[in-house]
């Protein structure tokens, strides 16, 4: 019987703990979480120049990376060890693929203005298990 390679040679190691979120981009906070123009804005908007680096707010596995026809444009979703999910929308360029393991602070995209967008910015959401979308400001460190 052949000897199989150690699993660490072909399986990424999953993060063993979750220690909170970091800011996913530098820029100007231009829109907060909450009701806006008669509809719920489920995240925050951070504006900056096209190409500004977008970072994973926490370690996890990329759940989706690609075009979203529902208005988010080029979008990345990351599932985290605590079961939460973060969404990064309107990117000009995506640097990760579905199924890829990412570290907290790893660059995953570049800021853009794709989808339903009025200018270059990151639309960032945090979804908690059992709760859905929550205000990211309440979960990010003070600036």
C-alpha cells in the first residue's frame, strides 16, 4: 500500500482561533450602517483611490470571489472561524479565489467602483451567525 503524504502538504491549515476584526482599508468613512434612502445599508463605505489595497478583516476561507450582478460588482466573501462572514464589494481587482485560505491583514482585492457605485470605495459588511448583518463600526477597532 502506498504511503500518503502528510495532509499539511496539500490542505491549508485552518485558523484555530478568532481574535476580532481589523479595518479592511484605509480611506474616508463616507457612509455608515443603517437606513438610507428608504432601504437598509447593511455595511459601511470607505472611499479612496482606485487600486487602494483591501485587506481581509479576519482570517478565514474565501467563500465567493467574483462578479455579483445584484449591485456589489466585483465582490469577495470570507467565512471566519467563529462562523461570521465579511463581504468586500465594488472592487476593481480581485486577488483571491473561492476556497482559498486567507490571513488577517492579507490583501484580497483593490478598491474600485464596480456594480452599483457612485465612485471608488469599499462597501464592507459583517454578518454574524444567527444575527445576519451588523454594524461593522461596533466590531472594528477605534481609528
